[in-house]
C-alpha cells in the first residue's frame, strides 16, 4: 500500500529535483525521493554495521548463542 506525502521545498531545491527528472535521471519526482530515501537507509545501515565492527575489533562484541538472543 502506498501513502501520499506532501513536502515543501525552497525554489532552488524544487528546481534541482525537476531538472534531475527532466534530464532522465529519474522517472518521476516520487522516484527521486524514493531513491534518496533508499540511499539514506543504506547509509544508516552501513553506519550501524561499521559501529558493530568497531565493537568487535575492540572486544566489546556480544556472542549470540541463537537467534533468540537478538531480542
């Protein structure tokens, strides 16, 4: 199911989005923002992964005995 979200942008940002769509980089304004959100989610996940790697490197990681330990 999809939801409609309305956002307000300064003119310069709105022009940037419209230009990206017009140049064919995105099929629509919605696709532009979906791509932006996916990139943000990926970056957030990568930051969490890097933080976990640092914890493991500094012997602060937790060893799980089963998937139930994730809760």
